[in-house]
């Protein structure tokens, strides 16, 4: 297989990585808020559950799954579609 006929990977333009980045940022923010800035009054409102912490951890797990999915099953862009039409 020559270099010109091999499909290229989508790389940073893969939408799964963009979604993972957004979910990861929100997950980190919620986890920090849940660990450091949650008061007892906030826990009372959520039936005794530190909802920011659990939601942040959940988002970080989903982020890890998106990144793992991207690494294990990369998108292949055919070379013909990657080159501009002449």
C-alpha cells in the first residue's frame, strides 16, 4: 500500500475528541466544586447527596470513554476526499 492510497486519520478534527474536551472541562469544574465548595446547605437541598461531585465524576468517566473510543476506533478519511478537487 503506498502513501497516497492509505487512508488518513481524522486526528484532532474528530468530533468525539471535541465532545470529550467539553465534557471533561465541565467534569473537572463540577468535581472541584463538589470537593471544595459544597456546603451542608447545598447537600440538604439534594437529599444529602453531593450532586456536584457525583455529576463531575460521571462526566469524567464519560470523557474517558470517549477518548478510549477515539483511540481504539480512529476515523479514517479516504485520501480522495481529503484532497481538494482540481
